[in-house]
C-alpha cells in the first residue's frame, strides 16, 4: 500500500514538473535585447574660452535653455568696428545727397532762366547763343547729378556689404551661447568652465529618458509577424523569479539582415542572420540604458 501511495506521489510530482515546464515554454519570449537611447552630442560652433558652463551630469534641461557661454569679446569688438564703418559710410551718403540737392537747385534755376530767355527770344530780345548756353548748363547739371548718383549707389553697396558682415558676426555671437537642443537629461559632460574650445569639439551629451528603445534581433521567420506601429509586451527583470510587464511600440525594422551581434554568447547563434528591430517603451524611471529586456509579439493575445 505504501509503495502504491509513493508511486502516486512521484507520478503527481513528475506531472507537475512537466506541466510547469510546458507552461514556461508557452511563455518564452520571442526576442531579447538591450535598452538604448537616442542621444544628442552638443558641440561647440565657435572657438574661445568657456566663460560659463553651469552643467552637471544628471541635470534636467529644457529645450533652448542656456547652459554655457563662449568668450564673445573679439566678436563684440569686431561688430563695433563694423558699426563704426557703417556710420562713416552713412555720413558720406548724407554728403552725397546734399551735393545732389545743390546741383538740382542749380538746374532748377537754369530752367527758370531758360523759360525767361525763351520768351525774350520770341520777342527778339535775346540771342540763340544765350539759349544754347543755358541748355549747355542744364546738360552739365544733369551729368553732375548722374555722376553723384553713381557714388550714392556705390556707397549703398558698401553698406550692404557691411550689413552682411554684421549679420555674420551676430550669427557667431548667437552660437557663443550654448543651449540645450532638446529637453532631457545630461548623460555626459566633456568640458569644464575655463577650458578652450574649438568648433566641432564635444561639450556634453543629452537624451530624452522619458522613453527608451529596446533593440532586439529577430529571425527571418519572425519578420512576417512584426510591423511598424505594432504593440508588443516588453518584460524586464523584477526579481529572480518575476518580471515586470510593459507595453512597447515597434518604431523601426531593419531592411537588411545582419549577423547576430557578438554580445550573443554562443558561436552557433552569432552566425545566424537576423533583423534588428527597435521597440519604443515609455520610461517611468525603472528603465536604464543597457538594461536587458525581452519582447513578446502578442500574436495569440
């Protein structure tokens, strides 16, 4: 009797283990990967000393928020020089306009004389030579006005050139102000206040951690079961025996197959051709860059 009962218990235990194994197999995830983030590296656009760089790793920044300033002294002095040059050109233009006004008045006086001589010529009180002399004066005045207007046009072009140079300086002055290109968290800081920077040098790295991307790899057979915008279940470790379930959205599917990355442990897996997929997952603060994650495609849900 005891042997029979013992066999029953052993059978029940074995059946339970088998059932647990079947349930676990049914719940195996479809793909695995690690979380990554779309970060932005902010670089200097001008050269000079960092006069201000109030920034620390972990700081929360808003888009457009100023965090640093590159020395603007030389640019400011250059702008002042250009403004003085522009004022000098405008002074010359005022003088030219005065000359034009004087010659115009002289021409107007000549026109009055011409009108008077015309009447006198009709009454034979003036000679044709007097009329010719007045017409000659008017022609001279017209040529003087045209010549002075040429100078005015040249001065206007000089002002346009200076204005363009001022605009370039103002653009460079604007680039001296270091701002956050996006709202997010500072991940890394590469420079300190007082250091010299050059165009293209990295200053800091920032990323929006309100969501992370889980990059996974799927086989060609799985490719037909995924599509952009598809909702999937994402699992992250909660403890040794439990997982936390999150909802993610497929935002990118590679168009080309590649060999499985070297982070995969076995050589047999690394030689397989797979497709990379990115799953966007809202972050409540529990997700970290580099954290492993699993995905279920919910085909049966």
